[in-house]
């Protein structure tokens, strides 16, 4: 805890500072495309960088909507639905003073697409292209107009592009030019430049670089020249600390060593409130599931076992275990959502029905289905993974499942997730526990059920494949009118619930505990939160 204590020194005495305890075990990547899941996007994505489109994080009562970011307008080409035209915001500059323009957009697309581009960075593509696998190219039309091409008509693209952050080409070129001449390999020169860039980064966002100590802390300071004058930060500095254990995060908050923690320990909620800290919650577009492996040899290739598992978890009791800090999940989205539809399989707690299905499939108490599940000990959106998974393990035991866990660091699990259930990294696992964003149709559904999304393309870890679902997905992807798309997505979602490629467990409410001195907090219905609204007494 010496590191945390050092942050309470007179160095910050004259500044308005917020010190944050993250669930991540390391500082998320700072070079433009964060790792560490969406916690990375929350802390080193939207703070430092901007994207062409962005989320409106200003409301606590409605789901966040897509709004203009570095692009003012966008539309699909009426003669070719694989091409989108984006009109860019004029007058925006990167932190290093260079101009944001169409060339910068093309450069940032090429950093994750073009292997022959000097700035191509394999380290940044995993968490990028899996969220926008139809992205194929970008072409400058003029200084403030870009054409972006997809591999097929894709109405989801503008939302997907929220995940592509714009780093400064000019700043990177300076780092590249400074790479020692002795490093002659093209890939190694690019890697060295990106390493230098990560330590001294430049985006267009509301905060800019101050101090970076890998695995220890990141400090970013307000950008007084941010292009959106209404969102210039009111605090001087954000300090981010990796504290993956919930007990350590909670202790750091209660002792005054940090001002903000993600996912406090549920059994400490009463103590946190009694000490005067503020607990913020709001339902997120988020699912905390197990994703099943479907390849031959996996018990979950049999739909009866997928249904049985979903009928054997007492979600109400789990919610009580978490001091109410979750919402029960009966699908990817909840009843009342425009994408909900009318599933014929009702996710509920019915262990007797679960055992009946297991017996039909040939299992019994003396002959359980033996399954291995890969999980993490902490991480972005992972809530309280150890006690939650142990609870599920005991539930499933009553329905003839023998569950064993592979526990690993969050970023390792996240990387394994992209490799798929057939990869040696899966270690024969029949399921994986990675929380997922459900903010848009691609992130919520397409990447998990499309036969085009098998690893390494995207996140269909379990190799789920169903021709009917592929047809339903194509109808939704090519529906460019919102109401038509919602109707198609409702039919798709109902069919997904019926097929149950997930063990549906919980929706996160994003609990975070903050010092009462932090004012102006807007906890949106989103994975993300806008730090620019906040002030410190």
C-alpha cells in the first residue's frame, strides 16, 4: 500500500484530483486501442481519445445513444450499401498540436487493418477488429470527408466505430523517427514506436498524458483546449491504480488512499455507506454469462444440457449474496427491451425440470456431466467472479454437473476468449465466463452466434452455428431503418434464447463507491462514465 500512500502527498495539494481503484490488474493499454476489456475503454479510451461516433453519457434514466464525435454526420451510400460517408468535425487538434483530418482517420484505420502500413500494430487489433469485423478500408475524399468500406452491407458499423480511437499520426511519426537505427526489422521498429507512444500518448480527448508507470499507475491531466468547450474537465488530474482484489479496493477507499473504486466488495456495502461514501448504481447494457462450447465432445453441444444449466441457477439467491448489486438475467436483454421478442424457452429457477433434462441426456448424480470453465479472479465488468462462480458451481451440482474452474488473470482470459474453445489455451473448457457489452446489435448478439464470427474473426468462442440464426442476423444487419431493425432483432433474440448458447446469469448495475467530495457524477446506463462533469470539493 506504499504506492497508494505516496499519492496522498503534498504533490497534489493544490490540484483537484480523483484517485481511482480499478478492477484491472494492470494499466489498460494507452496507445489508442485499450486492452483490459471495456474497463480499458472507460479509463484510457474515452478519457484520452475520441472516435468518429460516441455515446451520450448525460442521462441516468435512459439507455445511452450514439451521437456525433469526431464525425459530424454519416450516411450509407445509396448506390452501394457497403460504403459509408463520414463528414468530419473541423478545427480539432491532437494533444501535440497536429490537426485531426481525413488523413488521420485513414491512418488509424490502417493501423489495425493494413499489415504493410508502417504503423500497423498487432497488439491493437485483437480488441478492435473483433468488434468491427466487416471493416475493410478507409479512403480520403477531401480533408474533412472519409469513405469507409465494409465487406458486406452493415447497418451496425457507425456504432461499432465508437471502438476505434483516433491517435495522432504526427506524434507517432516522431516516435518512429527516434527508433534507433540498429532496429532494422519493420515490425520491430513499429513496435518500438508504439511502446514509446504508449508512454507519451497523444489523442484528441479531454485528458492528456502526465505520468505512466506500467502495472502501477497512470496519471492524466485536463486538456484545457479540448474541442468541446462544454466538456472541458473540471478536475485537474485523474490517477488510476490497478487493484484487482475487491477487499484491497475497499480497504483503500475506507482508508482514504483512493477516492473512487469500481465493484466494491458486496459484504462491505453497509460499512461503505455508514462511512459517508456514495454508492452509485444503474442498470448497464451488460450480460454476465457463461458462454458454452458447442464443438463435438462438449457436453453443451446438447441443447438439453444448455437448458438444464439455465434452469438450475437460483438467480434471486445470487442477487441476495451480492447485496442486491445485480439484476437477474433471462436473456441477453431484459423483458421490455425492443429487442426482447418472445422466446419459447423461459429462463427460470426450476431444478426439477433441469434434472429431468439431464436424465433424458443420460446423466445422473452418480454419472455427472464433468465440465471445465475458464474464469478470472477480477476484471472489467466481471463483477465478483470468484464468489459468483462458486455459487453457480454449487447450484449446478444439484443438477448433475461436476464443475471445475481454470482461474486466470483477466487480460489472459480475455485474450484466450478471442482464440476460441478449440485453441489449446481453452484447456478443454466447456464454457468461459467473460462479461459482455450489449450496447448494440453486433456486440450483444452478432459476434456470438454468427457462423462468420468464429475465432479469430470475432467472439464466437464456442463455435455456435445455426443456419436459421444466420438468416435472421442477415435480415437485421441489412435493415437500415431503426424500427425495421428492432423488429428483426427481436425475432433474432428470441431464437437465441431458445437455443441458449449462454448460461444467462446477471446484468451488472455497475456499482462504484466514491468519496462524497466528488460532485457532478452522472451514472449513466452504460459501461462508460463521463469524467468531465465531475468536480472535487
